[in-house]
């Protein structure tokens, strides 16, 4: 199901930026997620995966089977190519769709992750509701954005600002709105636990179903 593209509109350009600028953050964030959640096996869903950089890092740092989920067919094709190149294909599934209507069974995932996608979701309550629906009881979600640590953040922001001073304009207002909305959304959805992480690793919401 292909919907209006609300995130990156040029998959090839996005892929180049991920490979040439953002690549060092994904192993760091993946290890932080595993350390925080304690989930190292079972099934993981990478929502708004883009080219699958975070999901692939999670797979390399654990025994998790990763389902890569994005609205873009072009992004998914790139993700499949990388999974093949990195010998992850046997622990990978690929699904194109809309986060507001995940084509997945109830209680089918042990871990849901997402970096940089959630500000572009049109209906946050519905999207987070879908994420909770597909999580198993006791399953974890780790969703948000960041660079892993302050050193990586400084380097990447400096590089991006030099290449394109307006690179944040497409999402900075959405980020603020989502952060303001999240506490009330979580209270209405009533997971068993949620907490906000706001430190040098970035801004993340950590949820337990």
C-alpha cells in the first residue's frame, strides 16, 4: 500500500546521506536499544526504516529477526539489497505500508524500533496504538530520534549544516508538536510503562506493553 510520502522524498539522496554522514550513529543506537530493553531475540519491527540502517544494526548486535517497514517501495528495495550484502536476508522480512494501519498480526513483535520517522506520522495516537497492538505483552518499543552521543551529534550537525543549512526545516516543528503530545497520548493508550529519554543520546520514548 503506497501512501503519500511524508518523509524522505528522494530515496537515492537519502541513502547517500545515511551512508556518508549518518552511518556511525546506528551501531551506537542499536546497542543502546538492546541495553535498555534487554531484548536480544525474537521479532523486531523497524518502523519507517528508510534503508534499514537501524534495523540492520540491531540484527548485527543480536539474534533478532527484523521486519523492515516503510511506506516507500524504493526504500524497501534498497533495504533488501543491503540485507543481502550483509548476509542478513535469512533474518529479514520486508513490508511496505502505512504505520497507521500495520499489516501485522496482534502481539507478533517482541521489539519495535524507529528513528527519525515518528514526526512525520499524521496521527500519532493511531500510529502508537498500532505499535502497541502488534507488540506482545511485555514487549518493548524504543522510538524517537538522536545521534547516539554528543560527539556524533556535533560532527553530523556541523556537516549537515555545511551541506544544507535548511536541512531541519522539514521536521523541526513536527518534532516539537510530537513531544508535546506524547505524554497525553501514552496516558490514553495505557501501556504498562512508558518513559521519556532526553539526553545526549537523543529524545526517545521507551514503552513496555
